[in-house]
C-alpha cells in the first residue's frame, strides 16, 4: 500500500520539461478541491520564494486554496496539506516573487486613444481626428484588455490606474463582466474639471457616480494635479529653470482650492494621488496634506501619495514619513538618455543631487513606491529596477550615470514593487507579499535576479504570472502590435 501511495503521489507531481506546461496544468477552479479542512487545491514546491514578509522572508513551498495562500514555509510542512486531487507543481528551483504591483499606470488613458497601435504610429494627424469621436465601448474594452495582458506579461497582479474618467467606468465594468481583469485594481478619478472632460467635484458626487457601476473588488481614489511637467516648464519649482526660460513654472491648482479639496477628500476617507513634479509643487502638496492630517485630530486616515516627486527639497524629505504620505517615483526614468529632457531644464547640479531621489527619501523614512506611468514610459519592471539600482541605461554604458548617489539596492526595489506598492494602494492586507491568508499572487522568473550579475537584470523574463491561484500568463509572446509598442517604449528611455 505504501509503495502504491508513493507512486500515486509521484504521478501528481508535475515535472514537465518546460515550466510553462507545469503552471498551465495548475489552473484549477476557485472552489476547494476537497471538502476536507486543511487541504490544498494547489501546492507550488521546490521554489525559492522571496516572500517580502518580514516574519518569514524566504520559503520553499506554498499551498493555495480558494485563491489564497493557506500555508507558506518549508517543503514538508506545506506538502502535508496535499490530499487526493491536490495538484503539485514543481518549480525546479526557480525564483518566485510576490505578484508585482504598479502604483501608478494608465490603462484608462490608453483606452482613451485606442486608434494608435504603437508609439510613433505614422498617422498621428489621422489619430487625432479619430480621437475627437467617442470610441465604441467594445473598442475601449479591447484596449483595456490589451493593457491588462501587458501587465500580466510583466508579472503585475495589482495596479493603480492614475486617471480614470467617469465615462470609462462602463468599459471597466464590461471587462470585469467578461472575466478579463486579472489584477487587483484601484482606479483614481480626477476630482476637478480635467481638460473639459466630466469629473466629479466633491467626494459625495464621486461616491454617487461610482455606485452606479458594478465593479466588484475594485478600489477607488481621487487624482489631483498640483503642477505640470519639467518639459515645457510647467512643473512648479522653488528656483528658476535654466536659461533661456528662467521662470519657475506654475501650480495647476490655486493653493486655497487645493487645500480645501485635499481636506474634504481626506475627511471622507478617500485616498488621493497628487501629481507633483517640481519641488515647489511637492512642498505645496505636503502643506495641504499636513493641514488635512492636523484636521483629523490624531485619527487614522487613508493612504495618500505624491506621484512622481521628481524634485524634493532637503528639508521636505522627512515630512513624507512624519505625515504618512508615500512618495511614488518613476523608476524607469532614473537613467540617462540620448534625448536628455532633464538637464536643459534644471541643470546638472539639481539633476545629480535631487532628481528622483530614491536613496534620500528611503533614508529619510518615507514609504517609497514606484510607478511606470505607462504608456508614457515602459512598464518593464526589470529595466526599471536596473535603472534605479545602477542609475544607468540598460545596454548603453556610454551614456554614463544619472545621479548615482541616489541609487538603491535591488532588494529595496523588489520590495518597492511588491509590499511597499501594496501599502501605497492600501491593499497590503490582501496582497504584496507571500503570506498565509493573502491572495495567491505570484510571479515566476526565468533567472534568480538576486544571485545573478546585475547586468543580467534587464534581460529577465516572466515565465508565469499567477493571480488568485490561477495562471493568467504562461510566458508566451505578446501579440506583435503590443510587443512593438513595448519595444519602442524601452528604447525611448529617459527622454522626457
């Protein structure tokens, strides 16, 4: 009997030559495999699991039931949950990370302009003319589905959409109804009139509009603009831009109005993402948030974030930690580019000392998240990690470095893309680490990025992405038009 039982167990262990086949065979219904308490539907074993959980940073195996981790630990203790019908998946020693999180990206923006299949599309004038007309909902839904496919291909199982218009919620609802959303999503809705487009102006109106749509499991927040961009000199600076401009930029929202909006949203418990790039805009955003925090009278509030924060004054660095406000930086842009759009605007000193100051913010005690800001930059997390760790451009050593004093260790970047970004989005209780009780979100890599030379990091590929215990990406190539778009974004680099 013992020999037969062992033979049966060996048959259940998946040992396909390609890990893709192993993970594909692990796709199971979200119901329990057995009615027995303490059983597992799927067990992933023989992996190097970096958990991003401080209580247990590493594990050898995980057990999944009902889309959640039910046990994380050593092979023997996890395998004890195997029952007849449990699928055992042999990871063959691969590195496994928690599902990645992008704190600020733009699928809704991509769906807003669905007529352009890749950056540099030659018929830009035609696209602009077509974009004057509302795209049919099925086109928008298809564009959202393509965006989520790219997210899955890069290992993302959660994201914050940084600019979701109210008239796009129907497309998200349709995507969810079709089963096409394979990430935990937090949608941030502009709360002021944005380029003449409809947007709610008060928290109560925002809640009323959201209640009209069936969006189960989707979180919401508010998006505010404090300033513009360095290119074009619309980001608001404490010190003037370099000649010939010489101005200081401008705030996008009057200070009194910004303070009122921030306090109203904070009082209503609505998390905010505030776009602030220049150091004056960052300070203005922190001032408004400080007023809102003080008005709470010591009560806890939602997690707010300042997005981009390209320049931060030294005296403002510790304010992030004191206020509990996250700084979310564009990691991919922490690299030099042949089309340098930064140095002509702010000069080499500000660029090297304060541009995308990852290290200084971390050392000052801030919660530092990362974002792609896709599709204005690449979503590739491994290129972004490389840029933040080395401050160099992947494959282009001749370009030199961009502010190397603000480089951070690789493990810090992995945490930023997992548990820290989950904290930024307010979902750390459910996602962001491989922890029993959380959603079973995993990304399996083709190499151990913590053991291999750093120069290999940009070449890393995702072998499989697992979302709530189900394989949603199997390592196959993206459709040509999506692959071409991503290749172009990677080459643009830090051109903005």
